């Protein structure tokens, strides 16, 4: 499996077309009804470091999740990008409220197609991954 860093929507479209030609598979955005040629102005990005609620509490995560929910409902065929630039660490409770709950609410396939992460530090990624796994385990155990 190749890992690619895609910097622009145009680059993404070019890579997507090449991958589809290579494999014959449709992309996740095609399966979920997202427009195949998103323009930069179509994409909604939330710069987490600039959010007034911050990124260190469960309450801040809840507020940001509600913002994501609203953006996803307002434009159901478009992804929301979470930009983690400038964040070296976040609280586990923030990650759980924002990402863990969104993951469970949307489901794995829809979450992967509709929520995108940018500029995530490895430490933050580890915290978010752990929060998502714990939230899913709680949900499966009937405690979530």
C-alpha cells in the first residue's frame, strides 16, 4: 500500500483518477455520494487551535463536535477537515468527545469519508486513536 501526502484538491483528484484506473475500484467519496471534484471553496476546515473553546476539555470537544455535526448536516455531500496544526497534545476527554463520538455516530465508513484530519502530530494521533478504540469498545459493551 502506498502512502501519499496530497496537498491540494487538484492533486487529490489526479491521484484518485490514477488509483481508479490502476485498480478499477471506486473511491470512498464515490460510494458515499460526494462530489468527485471538490474545489477548495467547497471544503469546510475547522482549525482546532483557533477554536475559542480550546482543545483541553470534554466540554470543548462537545462544542466542536456540535459544530462538525452542523457542518455535516448543512452540506451532506461534503467532508469536514479537522486541521490539527499547532496542537502538540490534547486531552483524552477532548479527543473522545470530538472524534470518538463522531466515529460511533457516523459509523466507520461514513466517518472515514466525511471527516478528514490534517496536520495531526503523532502524539495527538495516538491519543485520538486510543479515544476512538475505547469509545467503540464501550459502545460494543452497551455502555456508551
